[in-house]
C-alpha cells in the first residue's frame, strides 16, 4: 500500500433552504451517492458529506495528492449535479458558487473553496475539519495564530518538546497575489502585522519546523474571483492534531472566545463567529450570526473513522452566549460602522451600485 494520504475538503453553495440559511437533504444524498460510486471505483479512499449553513461540504481522502485534476473534476461534477437537484426544488441561489460552466484542470478560481493536504499517515492520525458559513476566508487567522503561536492557548508550546520549536506560517496576500513565510515564535510580531488584517492577508497553511504539514485553509475570495458580489467565501480549515501538532483541545480552544468576523447579512457586516454543533449550523437571525462547525476524524489507512461533532459540547455554551450577546450589541448599530463593514470592504458588496446612482448629485464644496 502506498504510504501518503491526501485529505481534501471542497465546498460550494449550490442552493439554500430557506433563502441562504441551510441546505436540503437531497443535495447531501446526491453527493453521497456519487462519492459512494467514486469510492467503489477506487477513485477515492473514503468520504463524508456534511453541510454548514447553505454550504455543501465534501470531505474526501485519496492517494492522488493536492490539486489533482481527477479529484477536482469529480467535485465539480458533483456540485453541478447537486445544483441541478437544487434547481428542480427551486432552492434559493441554485448553483450560486459555480462561476463558470467549463472545467479546466483545477477547481481553484471557479467558485468552490478548498483545503487540501498530503501526509504520511501516522500510527494514529486525528484530524479536524473546521467549516464556516456567513464569513470570509480570513476568519481562520486568529484561531490559527492562537493554536500554533500563543502559549496562553496552547500549553504544548511551553510544555511539549515536540511543539516547543514552534511552527512556520504561510501567509497569502489575496489582493496582491503574493505569499510569504514566517517562523513562530521568532517572527510573531511580523506575522501579526499582516494576519491582523484578515480581509487581505490569510494564513494558507502551517508547517512544523521540520516541514510537516499541520494545517491548510481555503483562501478563495469569491468576490475577487467573480469580480462582483456573489456571497461570502464561507471557508474551511483542516488540521492534524496531537503528537507534533497541537492537541485536539488546543485546536478547539480559540473558539471559546467570541471572535468578530466579516460576513453575516449580505456579506456586509461584522459579527461574532459562533461555534455550534452541525445540527445548529443554520444561520437564521439576520442571516447569521456567522457559524463554525468542527468535525473530528481518525484516519485509518485512508478511511475516515468518525465523525465526532466537536462543538456539540456544553463547554462551548458560554462562547455561544457571548456570541448572542455580542450579536445583540452589534445589531444595535444597524447600518452604522463598525457593524457595517468599512467602505473599503463594501466595495465587494452590492452597495456601490446604490452609490453610483447618487454620484451626479454630489456638489463640490468651495
Ligand atoms: C450572506 C448571505 C445572505 C444574503 C442575503 C441577500 O453571505 O448569503 O445574507 O446576502 O440573504 O440575499 P440575496 O441577495 O440572494 O437576496
Ligand atoms: Mg447561499
Ligand atoms: Mg454560505
């Protein structure tokens, strides 16, 4: 048996029930049927289908490596088939994230979001797949920083010899199409200069100092890809746990504090990212507040053992309450900043169309 396994999570919004709040079970069934066939044909090793809000999430293991055309094409075809089901049911925004109809080599830049990593399976390989709805790709910067660079979050950075050396962060400038690597803890102040601005700079991946992949995220910004507002990015983040990596609990701990993120109603508002069980990942209030779910698996010879619904735990109740309180507070601002996003980010929403209409009425001041 080949040694390396690839974990791919590819997601898209292909239609919502009702509005943008959740997904119809038929979409998950359609995806499951197709992935079951792919598994029987030995294209993939295993799969798990789930949803976070209106996003359909395909979690897959295979031996083909990241950025594999066959895997991407398969995911693309599944999303199209599910979009067809969504169209028949007249679900809302059917096919919303599928920005083109012609597939060529990669699903990157075509609308769906993806996080992939290839590694040699350890004696025991615990992983977590984090999925978010009603927010943007930069939402992972803070939790990644806390888990991999903050000893107040991750005890292992101090206590465990295998984590004590720290980690390496790959950061993407999604507007400038550039990347940079930072070592933590040596360069954490430099790292924070950039990742503290999560609408432009996003942690793409994290490695051990020996070059082992630890975490990977989706950094696709839908508005930048489509050239207009087509919904928020609703990103995913996959991570290996335990041993040379933070423990499961150290990776979950960053989500115990209500983090304010971009997204929520019309992708135009700042709101708290609420950690919830999969059954509660149906953002309804003011189309939100933004949600994050976490499914844990043990990978065994490429098989996904699990999942465990990691936020289905009363110890996240206080975080959820804090999110609800913050949601109330932010909502009181109505159309005012900082609830509404700063003008620079509103560029990627539908508001410029309204502003354009008023353009001619502005008079110069003498
Ligand atoms: C945010 C989101 C929703 C929609 C809103 C308006 O990411 O998906 O808040 O932006 O429901 O939707 P449309 O423009 O489709 O009527
Ligand atoms: Mg939608
Ligand atoms: Mg969504």
